């Protein structure tokens, strides 16, 4: 280096200047990348912001399960101009779970259902799933290559203004957009975790904004020629028929939940057969059931559960069937109504602890039930339902019965409910079937909390769980042919599904 400097000083003045300029020029060229290099750098920046994160090789990425990669235009693509089309269940009845085009989604859905089985009220909507679905949809709509799309998640305590300013939008943008009625209604009440996709052109001007209103509808705000327009894209909703069958090993709830039935459907199934089967006390190991039910899908993604269409329940070897008719009521496969004058159990099965106990001991005497009623052991406060409609002939208290309610249904039938914590009806009042008449307790001569229930026919105590009850009105004669056709088709479908399941086991 020193030698070079000595050499430099020996050179004529003009040469020194030329050499210095050359050194400076080279340095400048080396410090700044070529135009090409700069351009390619920008491109990679662009694509990385569009994809939210650039994909690198030799790096592991966690991909959410519910994330769907965009599919080519076809059966699963977002059909933006399609109106909301609901396929009738008849059209899609060919689709059973084994043949659904989206087996994987169905399996995922079943797994999701199973995780939520502890929730009695059937909260099947998983927030993560919703967010993932939102992302998937927004991603699919990022078709425009020229624009840069960025996703902004609503943070806790975020306002629309805050989010817009993070997105580099002006106060005027916020003002103009919120002048649109749907934008005003939806964007001003955005919730944490929701996402807004913002698309800008190369000049950084807002081109399009999308917001997922629900699982089916997306609000799209477009900006062209200094004008904002809003539209709602609605996904196509299709109804599929699904099948579930199960054998009861420990209790009804677990068997149904393990098979993938949602909490709501479990309760619904118990209600459908609740006039014939006492789900609280009379379910036995080996009882089994099968059902067909509707599920709605939006562009192949699970949306919500629908109605139970048909079901079969074996209790103590006795077969019960139920078919949903167009009036929303359930009838047995041959058209007799499922509704009866009396519920088999005045207590919902989910509250009763001892499902399998063939020799239930009386809570007071400790002896096998030899008294004139049925005891339901459950927590204090459990709601007690009137087994049938009627008139309250007693609502009172004494030292033996504790708080008690007697209901006279007609000249033949009377029911009695003893040891209540609270009575919710007064003497002389008329009650509807299923109406809450009080809550379970341990008042009177008892050692533990339970409901003592008596069923009296013409003055004689009978077992409410086994007595044959009066038949209610069957399906209207005018409807009979139409019903029979539906019933035959559904029961055949139920049967073929069961055979398929048996064959695959
Ligand atoms: Zn008793």
C-alpha cells in the first residue's frame, strides 16, 4: 500500500487527478447495485408482501390444517358472481359421508366436533377455524398480480382508523369508505382477530379492500376513478347428508360424541326419541343407533350442522325409528307421530348421573327400588319437566314429600313430583308438556337429592318407563303417500350406510 502511495506521488499532476477520479467512480459503482439487481430486489419485496412472507428453501414452515391452497377455477373456486344457492337435500342426498368430494374436510370436521363434545350446548364454531378460513378466502381472492395485497389483523383495542393508518391509508380514505352503508355497518365494528385485506397499486393507491363478514359473505370495496363501490360476494352453500352410527358401551352421550355427533345433535336425538326411550335411566350397554343428518358446506368448507333427517334407535332390543317430514315434525317410519302424550322421563338425561345401574338403590332405605315411583338422582337445582300437559292439582309442602307438585292430565292419568327444592307452578295452573314445574332437591324425608316421580293410571301406580302410552295422531292421510316415499328413501339410505360401515369394519 505504501509503495503504491509513493508511486502515486511520483506521477504527473494530470495523471494523479485522472487516477483519483477512476478510483472514486469504481467505488461508486461497487457500492450501488446495477439497475437489474435493484429491480429484482424490488420484485422479491413485492411478492413477499403479497404472500405475507416469502418462502425460503431449507426452512420449515408450519401450515395451518384448515388452510386451503387456492384451487384452479372449477368446483371449489370462489364464484364471486354466483348468487346464494341452496341445494335442496333431495339433490344432494346422494352425497353420503363416504362419497363426499371433500373427505379430508369432513374428517377434519369430525375431529373438530370430537374436541367440542364436552360442551353441552354444542359450540361447534372454532374461532381458529374461522380465522384460517378467512385467510384462505382472502388468499384466494388475491388473484390480481399487479397489485400488492397486504393483510391486516385487527388487534385488541384497534379502531378502523388505527388499522387504516397502519396500512398507510389516509384519513380521506377512511372517511370515503365509511360513507358506504355496508362498510359503515361492518367495518366500524371489527373485532380483534379479524382480518382486512388491502390491495394497492404500484403508486401505493388503494385499489380494493376485502373483509370477511361471515363464513359465507365477503364485503369487497373497490376504488376506481376516485370512486368507491361496495359489493358482497356470497359463496355457494350446499347441503350434504352425513351418516353416523354408534354402539353404546358406557353411556349414550359418550357413544354419540365419540362417533362425532355434535352436542346439539345428541340432545336433538334424545328429544326425538324422548317419548319412547327414557334416556336418563333406561339406556343399556349394547343399545345402538344410526342417523342421517344435514351439514352445510360453503365452497367445500364446513359451515354448520342442519337437521336430523332420519334415525333409528335400539333400546333393550326394541327398534324405534324417526323420519323428519316437511312440516318439521318427526314420525316413525310408518307415519305415526313421535310425540306422545307423555315424556318417558321428566328429567333431561344429561343431568342424571347413573345411566347404567340395573339395581338402583332407594336413596332412603338403601334397598332395591320397591316403592311406587321412579327415582332420578341428579344435582340439586336440576330442572324438572311436566311429563305431559295438564292441570296442577297440588303444589305444596309436607314433611314427607317436601315440596311436591301433582299434575292431573285427564281422567285417566296423574303424575307426581316429590322432594323439589323449588316449585315453579301454583295449584290450579295449566301446564304444557315439557314445562319446567320445579327444580330437583332433597326436601322431605330423604337422605339424598333426587326426584321421586310417580305415574298413576286410573288410581293405580304404574311404571312410567315401561307402560304403553296412548298413541298420538299419525301423519295426515292427505300427506301419507308423500311421507311414505320420503320415509322409504331415507330408511333405505340409512340401511345402506350401515351396511357400508359394517363392511368396512
Ligand atoms: Zn322415591
